[in-house]
């Protein structure tokens, strides 16, 4: 995939959650919570504030938590990717 975000945008792929509960019950897609974790695929150069570019705090390969309803979904070469702004990132999971 060849995608280069601009500004403070981040391209992510969602981290799939378990489809069964601890007791073995299968959760259908319609009952699943909206994912809040993803793996960073690409990051923009950062936004410009007061004439200075602010460096991004995440890098490709990081796993992040983000606001539940923040991502915009796109298909690139048949693959689902999501784009969020850096302000929607809550934490980096280490």
C-alpha cells in the first residue's frame, strides 16, 4: 500500500478484537463494539503552528488507542484503512 498522509493525519489498520467471549460465546458483527485500537501504517509530517512544524508523537508500527468515533474509513487497493488526526490519539500501547 502506498499512501502518504498530510498534516497531522495518521493512517491506521484496526486491531481485530476476539470474536468469542471467555466462556466461548461467539459475538456477531452487529453486536461488536466499535474498535478503539489500531496499528499505525503511516503518519503525516505534523501540523504547522506559529510557522513551526510540530513533530508527530507516533510512528509507523505503533499500536495506539484512539477516540471511538474519530476514524474516517477508506478503501485503498481493496484494503480497509482508517484515517484519524493526531489529536484523536489517546495513547500508545507498549
